[in-house]
């Protein structure tokens, strides 16, 4: 679409509607009136691929927009004309589009030479769209001017074709039609295009021109399931999975076919047409009617050109149409933002946020191979697929490794069968239901079946699905699951035309991923039981994170800086890590651990004969085989990768410390002598090169850096070599998302963090319009989800930064709170945080530090655990003033000492327990109904039927927990014994329920008979059922008890509370009596309970700091809790909040305008809130409701009473 729109932003609503009506693939716009500081965006189009603004000066300007699904590239022009150009792939050829604006004032003396030079730079074939401001009969004008004659002759001499017909393209303000917009092309493509001005000018003085041809290679997305309108009851009733299975491949085909056929019938597929996304979604029927009236008036005028009365009628109709557009768009924007409120689901909130952020679909990919441009989607897909396949072709430039690999693979790998190992036992329904429940990905693999369909399979058919998985587990990996659909994702900051800039993310079948998920849990448990992992490996392991590596490095570096020593660190990057994993190497390592049987064979089958295809929006590549690597996106892949890389740092020289998070590794060495430290580091690097000769992974020399942490000035730094390549020393380096500098000032990191948060702050400000923006709760939710996690990450480390540096982060939080409250910039910052209940960052950083320490201390072999315990001994007696500059592991000892918490008392959980599925039978069949649905008598009857039918020979044991007035206890009741214990007051009811189950099992473990343990805590039973999903040490201890017992000795069951069930009532009485015991059982707190205690402690610290405020302020806001009115519309909420903060425009506006302090016009005194609300005679009538409310509340009519959080905000 070619259009002179006379101002991009002025005509944006009309442009959006024109796009919806005409659906152009390319927009060639003139007279955009843009300035370089503004970046216009249109949904589903590339953020302006190319533009040229008139600088200096006003007006003019050209711009080109291209659909994101169309491959395109910018054409660099060397011209003084207002022109810009792109090249697109359309109809199997490259087409150049150039748009040009020639203002009436342009000097015609050099026009032809400038045009000739411009056209000479355009690759052929091309389309040239221009507002020529020229008249000539050749394109329909009734007159000719000098520029028109020059252009007409130039077209003839240049052998160019003019696409114009005789239809006018411009309507002047006086009602005169002219022909001044031209479309020129090379002759070879002119027959393929149709040129047609629109009958509506869309409120410009130029008419949009459609230049169209036959359908192009626009993207046709694959069909999708209609999940929102699915008939799930019919689907559940119709699906019947096979009961008999043959070969793995055929069994997989049969199951897949049944699921797809049932889904097609009861869910349905979308039609395979291009997605229609309206640009003017705000358009209403009122706009349509106003536009019809305007067009009717224009058509009437066309039939009677020159009639002044009809021209005036047209201008009136046009004015009404413009007014309807403005009001409709404003109202739509208001409603859109206001729809983000506390009741809006998180998925919908994020959809709106992405929409406001202009997060659109992936653009079409254009590649360059030398001087050749590849833009055909099919060729692009095949080029990418070939590139990804080449990276995983199994070859290596390492001759030593190649010889080693050849020798190893000469002997086939054979795993011995073993049906006795626990990890080879048939999969259980519990494991399948867990895998279904915790799977959230929405992208299906080649079979098109997403998790959302598999999660709807009914309970009886889940048993058949489980039988199918066990058949695969015992017979082999099906061929269908070896294929991965690759979605190429552009790496941040990489050139989009380079084939190596894309990361291959594999979409594999969800059925395959379900099986992998269940088996991966078993594999992880096996590895942890065998203590396989390097303790410093933090990647893809429960209770580990990137903070482990960051904390250990920061501790070493900070100690060296404090002590005047050197810490030399090398940051390693594994080249093409996931793509070059040696399959035989993984199998060798698993074999050496003693893995055998079905689990080993299924992993071997998973790795063999894998193939990939690259899928783009409009094309899919041919299939290519892979001979190495693990697919990024598969469940098995992270675990298999950590297996191969786990011993990368094995056998390091003494004095070398290391960390490993997946493929991001770091080495460091601390020493008084820099030369000695360098020699040690070089020995370590040589050891790593030796390791690569055995296992095939290569360290990227270009992405490996060295850095020295010290307060000295290092001299004569000896070069470090990685094989034969010198490693670069850098003054700062980003490691696992944190920017380290040599002195650990954290200035560079905080500056980069501030820049990242600024974009989110701007988005928050857009959503938070004071008159119609999203409500306070939604804005607070967005802040806590978008911005604060960025401020939190690594904050435990940079808490030692200078106060002025940390103030930068405080200001980000202040700005966000001002935005969500609608507060003025002059509002005191401590009031902002107190009004919202958002903890100041200075306290939050310490809270996060202690929470992180608690998590590390709960893992027996965690490398940070040892450092915390050691530092607790070394640094606990230092003066408080010296602790600021200590490393994080030393600073946390101060915090733990303040909390009177001994690190050695925090209970640990074996890592293997974090992956096991418990074998204890758990019956929650009674929980299928809500307690309120049935009377107590019915519950008693159902419970008795359960016991009589299923547990007639079991001894019934009832467990319960209780909490009242700060005391916590638990009780166990049976007809033959009772147990009870008073627990620490910080225990939650949930923990007391678990403790009751734990002491009952401990007491009965050596007693003969079968026992039914009954608890009314459904959450406790769920936690025991899924021990890997909880960090509670009591669940781990329960697991330790039951794994040593024969199955059937203990069964757990849920019983409804307070329904007159005799045993449950007796257990409740026992638990309540435990509250009166004098002796408190020395049971340690769980991680979740401890975190709750820590949060309360630091909130109390904040409260103590808040108590130092002025007495008047404390009377209004006694505690820093969230007291913002939440049920009011946004305008009223902003108004009330400003009044409560005592900073509103009426009383504080002079700070911004520079005017004198305001004076009350009625009373001739200073205009303050106190005067307005309590004393001003002009407000006497409005004051009566406030006085009456104070009387009814029994409080004095004072400013403190009116501004107190308890005073009704609606008044």
C-alpha cells in the first residue's frame, strides 16, 4: 500500500483501519513527519525496517513497513532525496521497493540526475512509489508543469513503466482532484501488478493506493487445535486406547492415531489460513456508520464537483467521522487498561503486557552465504537444517579424540538386562499422573498432540496409557520419537543473516516427553544415590542454582581483595555444548556407574538414529540425521549433558577452585604471588585440554576470558594459554547474568541493571494512566513479576556496593511505586514503601541472603554449606563495622547470629530423596467430594464403608495437629495408645500434621501388623505422595522409614475433619492437649517454616526503622503495611492515595510549576490539606459526612483520623 498520510501519528488510527481493510504486506508511506527520537510500531509488521526523516527541518519523511512473515532486507542508498528502499522475497524472486517524497519546493534542476542515480542503486526488478507533486497527462492530469514534463521524459528515456491509471490520488482542501502520486516499475514486472487508489482518503488529502499481484509466499501457519471450544466430556467418553501392543513403533502409531482421531472429532482444527490480527481492534459500529456518512457525502460531491454546498456537507461529515474515531479510540484504550485488575487472570495480564510491549510473532528469516542472499523459506529452512546437522555430525577437529572415539565405538555398547533394580520396575500410575500434572508446555511435537489433550485423558484410559509406556520401557524406543522439529531462535545481539546466530530448539512429541519425564526422575535419583555429581555442579539439580557458583566466586574474590592477595579467575564456555555431546561417552559413563536393564536401554535408544527438520512459519525443511548431541528442548537432554561434563574439573591442582552450571564453568585461584597463581591456573587449563581429548567437548577460545580480582595493581601478567591460544584478560566479565568487575564495586552491574529495568518502568507507566489505567493491585503484581526479580537476582552479592551505588536501585523501586500509586515525585520515599507494604531493598537483600543460606544448609554436600559454617566460626566475633565488606558467606553468619540460628541445626535432606516417588500407598478417595457437600452422618457412613471394604484387617491410627495462641502441638490416637508432643511455636499446622504422621510411623515401625494412618491434612498426604515436590525434611524422614519396610505395612488415608468420626475427634483432643505440655520437643524448623520466620524478622526490622519517623506520621500510618484503597476506580484511588500521602497537586503543584505557594481564595491563608479538610468555610457542606463518620467511629475529627488507613476511603 502506497500512501502519503500527512503525519504518521496524526493518521495512525486511520492507518490501522486501512491495514485491516486492505491487508497490505508492505506499507510505503510518505510525509511521515517523524523525528529520529521516535520509533513508530505497527502490530505484525517489522519495527520500521527502514526510514528516512527530514533532518533538520519539519515535515516530510518516508518509511517502509513489511509484514514479519515476509523475508526482507534494507538497501543502503546514497542520495540526497527523501528516499528509502528494501528488498523482499515475493513470487519466487527478489523485489526491491523504494519509496520517495518530492516536496513541491524541491529544486528541479538536478532532479533527473538525482533520480537516475537513485534508480541505479536499486537492484532490479523494483517498484518506485513516490509523491511526485507533478502534473502531466501521462498519468491523468488535465495539465502539465515543468516537473511533470521532466519526469515523463525521464520515464521514457529510462525504459521504466508507469502503473498509474487515470484515477486521481489527491483531493485538495478546496475540493479539487489531482494526480500527483506515481508508481513506477521495471518493465519486466509491470504486467503482474494492478494499481488501484482507494475511494476513501482515510482522513489524509491523498488516497491510499493498492498495488497488488497474485498471492505471495505469505505465511500459512499450521492448523491448531480448537482447545478453547473443545468438547472435553465427549473426548473423554470417545477415547479408547489400544489394549494390545506390538512393536514399539507400531504401538506408538496406534496410540497416536487413537488420540488424534478422537481429538479431531471432539476438539477440531482451525482452518489453515493466515492469522488475522486486527490492527484497529478498537473500531466500532459507530465508526463504521460515521465513515459511511462521510463516504456518501464524498461520492455525492464527486458527482457534482465544484458544488460548494456539497463540499461543506462533506467536510461536516468528515469532522463527525474524525470525532468518532478520536473518542472511540480513547474509550477503547481506557477500557483495555482498566481491564487489567485484581480479578484478571495472570495469563490474560501477560497477554496484554506482551501486546503493549509489541512482542509480535517471529519475523521471517533471511540468510547470507557469502555474497548470496537466501530468502526463500524452503531454502532458508534447508540451509538452517543442514547447518544444525553439520554441527552434530559426530566429527571433531581434535585428532586425539577422533582416534579415541574410533577405538571405543569399534566395540558395540551392550547393557546387561536387570529386572531387580528399583529403577527398572514398571512405571506407576502415580508417576504418570505427576508427569501429566506438572507438564505445562504448549508446543506439540511432530505428532501435533499437546500436553493439554493428554491431560484430558480419563482415569480408566490413563491405565492404558501407562500400559503403553511400560511396553515402550520394556521393548524399546519407537522411531517416531526420534524426530525433532527445530525452531530456530535468534541469539540475543547476533546478526539475523548469519546461520550460526540461531539456537536450535527441538520440539519433540509430548508422549515421548512424558515418558522421559518419568524416567528422568529415576535417572536423577540413581545419580544422586551414587553420589555421581561433582558437588560444585549446580546445573539442572534440585536445590541448586546459579547463585551457588556466583556466591563461591564472590567469596573467594572478596577475601582476596580484603587481604591484599590476588584471585585469578578464568571463565570457560563450551563450544556448541549440547550439539557435540558424544553419545558413546554418555553410555560409557552410565555403564561405569552400573546402570543396566531397561533404563539404560531406553537412554541408548533415545540417543540413536535421531533426525531433525527445521520448521519455519511458511516452510519445513527436509530431514537430516544427527550423529552427536542431545536435543535442546527434550527432558532427558539436560541430565545427559551434565553426565558427560560432570568430571570436567576432576583432578584439578591443589589451590584451584571451580564451579559448573551446565556448560558455564569457572576456575579461580587465590594466592599472594600473581605469578604462582598464574602457573597453577595454567596447569588447570592444561588438565582441561587433556579432558577434552577424552570426551570430545571443545572449549571456545573466543568466549573464554581471564580476570584478576585484587586491590593491588597487577603488573607483568603472564599470558594464559588454552591449548595454543592466548586467553584475553578483561576488566569486567558477565558470568551467569552478573557483571563482575576487578574490585567488586558492582558499579558496572548496577548500571546495566538500571538500564534493563528502565524499559519495564516505561511499560508500567503506560499501563498506569491516572485517569483510566489498570488498578493498583494489577500494577503491583506486574512490578513484583517484571521488575523486582531483576533487582533481586544476585542482590546477596552486591549488597556490599557503595550506598550511592545501591541508591540507583532504590530509585527504581521508588519510581515503580510512584507509578502504581499515582503519587507525585515530591512524595517522601519512605512513605511510598510503607503505603504499599513493599519491603525496602536494604532489608530485602538481607532476607534473600538468609533464605539462600537456609536452602544451602539443607543440602548435605552443598559447597556453599561448608563455607557458611566455616565463616560462621571465623567471622562471628568481628566488630559490626567491619562486616560490611565481608563476602556474602561471612555476612550471612552475622545475620544467623542475630537470629540465634545455628547453621548446624538446620535439617538436611538427602539429594536422592528429591527425586524419588514414595512407595507408601496413599488413599485419598474420600477427598473427591467437598466437605460441605454432605452432612456429618453421610461422611461417617462413607468412612465406615471405606474401612469395611478395603482395610478390615488394618489397625487404625489417627493423626492430627493443632495451633492456638502461638502454641503448636500434635497428637496420635489409637485404641491401644496415644502420642503427643508440643512443638516449637514457629511450626505451622501443616508441619505439625506431618510431625504427627512421622512420630506414628517411628513408633510403629517395629510393631507387628498392618496399619492405616489416617490424617485430615490433605496437603500433608500430597507432600508425602510427591516428596520431590517439597523441601520439608519430615517428608524425607518419612521416606527413609517406609523405604526399608515391606509394602503393605503402612497405608495412609485422608479422613474429613470435624465430621464426628470418632478416632479423628479423639486425635484432635490429643493434639489440643499437647498445647498445654511444659516441655517443647526440640524439633528443627523446616525450610518453608524457617523462611516464614525470616520474613517476619526482617519485616520487624523494617517496622523498627519505621518507628523512628515523626510522631504525626506514625499516628497516621502506625505500621508499614499495604493500605492502599483497592476497590475504588483508578482515578479515585489515585486521588485518595495522594491525600493520604499528604502530597497532592492542589497543595504541592507549585513545586513543579514554580508558582508561589497556593493561597485559599476564600480564607486567604495557606492552602493545606489540614485547612481544606478541617477549617475551610467553603467546604463546610462537604465536611459533614466526614464529621458524621468520625462520630460513628468514635474518633476525633482530626487530620490524623481522616488520613488513617481505617477511615473509609469511599468517603
